[in-house]
C-alpha cells in the first residue's frame, strides 16, 4: 500500500514525458484502428495508453 501514496506526489519530468508520449501515440493508433475498422488495434492501443499514463503517476523522486 506504500506505493499508492506516491500517486498524488509530483511525477518526475522524465516519467511525465513518457506517459504523455504513450497517451499521444496510443490516441493516434486508436484513430488508425477506427479508420481501418480493426477492433484489436483499437482495444490494444486504447488500453496501452490509458494504463501507461496511469502507471507513470506512481513514480516519484526519491528523497536523498
């Protein structure tokens, strides 16, 4: 349960950028999946983007 406390702490810039990149690229690929009507692509990239962005919020800077 200790890690859940980190969710509301500031996310380091590196992990924020990774989360934003995952969300942006998965949104673009989900749009491609809609255009070609492939439900597997839509589902995979939608889940990847949302879960990836959510998980990056658990990273925090370690106090030294």
